[in-house]
């Protein structure tokens, strides 16, 4: 690995970790770069998970120290997500990114529209009036599906988790962010184990990427705690729109950020 490639991956990892922790969708940068560097889609998808693991370790530490993270609830939501991630990662061994790009773009645009139309629910949270068995089943199924998607492709999983934590669990964006990074920290090792069993992880690229992700995740989690839900909401809208544009092939974030020069 050349010095140029090393710093290219490190910078991309930092940007990815920063965006992922504060909102989501940053993985489209790291994934695009790994593909640009010549990794096969399934190897790039697997290698990207090392960065996800390390960024969330740093972010969980910050959220936990500030008392934002509720571990008991986090574990309850993480369990179905872990099961879904195991299924998704198993399917993803023979992934073809082209089959998912358009659908990711559509989902991102719909999500951005929903956040714009219902701002107060995202800013303040709306705790459910009744915690019924049906609601718990809905949460379990929803987080299993989010885990399946996360294990499969990862790009945009943070958006789905935030959506579930705000709309189903009733948290504001700051508390939801703390739970989001904890849930990701729980299911990512499972995905890594499955990918590594198929020898699909490039550890040289992955560890450099992870170092950048960790620095970005650490800084971003501190910023989220300081700036609050309103700031996170606008970052979320902007990153969702960029993720959608990248998925439709209308922009190239690698070129836009100057990482491919």
C-alpha cells in the first residue's frame, strides 16, 4: 500500500465515520473508494465493516459517558437486529451493488421527505402512549429487517435505525443516535465473523479505514451531544439527499470530495 493510498483511505474513513455517527449514509463514501481502489464488490462490502465497528466503539464511549445511552433498551432492540444481520451478511457473500443502487436512492428520498414534513417528531420524540405486545412485535420485526439490510449492504442502515428509534420507540434524535451506534456495535461483529469465514475481508485496507472511522466517530458523537437534535436533523436531511443522488448516479462523492485525485 502506497503512502498516498494510506492517507486516501484514512481521510475517507474519517469523513465516513463522522457522517455515519451524526446521521448515516457515510458508508457510501468508503464503499465507493474501496471499489475505486479495485476491490471486488463483496470484498469491499465486507472490508467496510471494520470501519463501522471501530467508529461505533468510539461513539458508544462518548454517548455512554454523557449518560445518553440506555443499555437495557439498547440490548432489547439489538437482539433482533443481530439475528437479521446474520442472515443479511450470509446473503451478501455474492453481492452485486448494481441491483441495490436504485432502490436505495428511492428509499433515501422518501425518508428525507418524511423528515421534512414531520420535524417536531424527530426533534422532540413522541413516546408511545401504550406499550402493547403488538408494539413490541412490530419493533422486533422492524429491527430484524433493519439488521438484515445492515448485514447485507450497510449503506443507509443508520437512517433506518434512526427512523425506527424515533417513530417506533419515541426517542429524540440525540438519544436515538446513542442507541443507533450501540445497536450497530452489537451486530457488526457478527457480520465481520461471517464475512471473514468466507475470507472476504481485506485487513490492510480495513484497519486503515477503521482508524479513520474511529476518529470521525469520536468527533461526531461529541458534536451530536453538543449541538442537539435540530442540528442532527439538518445533517440527516443533507446526507440522505447526497446518498440518494449517489445511488442514482447523479453525483460521485469520491470525485466531489477530491479523494480520487
